[in-house]
C-alpha cells in the first residue's frame, strides 16, 4: 500500500493506476517468477473467497503479462487460473505475439476446458479486433489459424462464450467477409443458439448491405413498398433531434420478413459526407400490412462524434436496399 500510494496514485488515470499496482505487487512477490506465480495464484484464491472479481482486480492479469512473458509454462497456468476470477483477455495477447504457435495451441486446448471462463478466454483473447487491446496483425491478415478454436466453441453451452464467438466472427467479417460467409453458410440452421451467433456476427455485413449475407437471411425488398418518407425537421440545431417518418407496406400475398434501418450522412469538417447505419427493428409483416415509423435521431454533443453545420442526409433502408436520401440542415 505504501508503494502504491507513493507513486502519486491519486493523480493517475485508471490505466496508470493499474500499472502502479502491478509494479507495487512485483516489489513484494518473490523475485523468482516461478515462486511468484504460485504466490499470485494464492492471491487469486484469497480474492475468490471474498467474492466475484471486477475491474479493480485487473492488475492481476496485468502482472502475468508484464512479468511472466519470459516464463511461458508458469504464465499459462496463471492465466488459466486467474481468468476464472478476472478475465485475462488483454493479458494473453502479448503471449500470442511472442509465442504465436504455442499460445494458439494452448488456446485451442482451452476451448474444451470445463470452465466457461477459460473457454471464453480462448475466443475473446484471440479476437483480431478486440477493442482497447494490443493488436494481433497476423490474425487480421489471416484468420484461418483461429477457425479450429471457433469451430470448437460455436456449439458451446454457455451464453457468454457464444457471445464472444459472435463478436470474434464479426471481427473476422470486417477484414475477410468471404471467410465469415463460408462459416455462416456452414453453420446456419443447425440450432437456434448457433443461428443467434451467426445473426449477431453478421451485423457489420448486414449494415453494409452485403448481398451474400442478405441472401443468406432471405432479405430482399420484393413487394415491400416504401411511402410517405418525409423529414419532419428539415432544419435543426446542435442539441436538437432530427425527426423523420415513413411507411412500409407488404404488397406480397405472403408474410415477409422485414429488417428496417436508416442511414445518416454526416457532414465532415472537409465538406464531405460519411455514412452511419442504425437499426430500427426486425419483424414479420403480414400480407397487406402497413408499418408506419416515426424516428428521432439525437444531435446532442457527444464525445465520440463532432457535429459540423451544413447539409446532412437521411435514408431509409428496407431489407438492405437504401431509398433515395433526403436532405436536412444542421444549424
């Protein structure tokens, strides 16, 4: 505690705090990493007795990543044990970089582990585009080595593992849509749980209107008539809401699956527009049924987007097909 607070702890950001605790832990554990590794496992067990793990315990996997990187076998034991208390998805990535073959084979073994937390680590830790994590360029370039691992986990019984598999597959779809489409075509229709994985993993390609993924989910706009599309607020100010409305009618003689989205074309600082797609809903539309939608889109300032005044556009997307965009002004 003295070492932690002796590093100007109160003025550090959260990641710096984690690193400060990791450094301090290293000063009191054994200098021999093999012995320190056993001490760390005892510490994890002591925390387990106190209750569930949370973000405050993130220094435990960070210690393994920082000080166990040159002690593969010991570190693997610690990762397997610790992730059952606090996820080691970030800590495992330096090992994938330094020991790519050995670590991947270990993760494939973990995909059959009795603990769902370890099985989840096998998927989450190897994600090509894991947010806020160390990059894995090799898997972004070629995800094929990851497929045996995902094949083992796609039928997993635990929801957390299946969600990780879906996010992992979505990562792959961004760089290698063809690889993902082969997996989706192979597994779709096997079980409702696998179908849920494939659907969630398809979200990037669905938003992009990828023709093959639309075909896989039988999404076409035949007989779906868009009408009364209107921008209710043609001029808005930053902080206000864009409001638009439209109606979709199923003119087919049979029910039709309907996926509704809309695209906002945002004005950028250099005068060009960039598109972002938002989902409205997905449902079945009966023969002759009409669905009227009124939608509001916030233009309140947020940290992840800077709004620029001028021309913007909004378009409705029906089963992947985009309508003609309508303009509005941001003042």
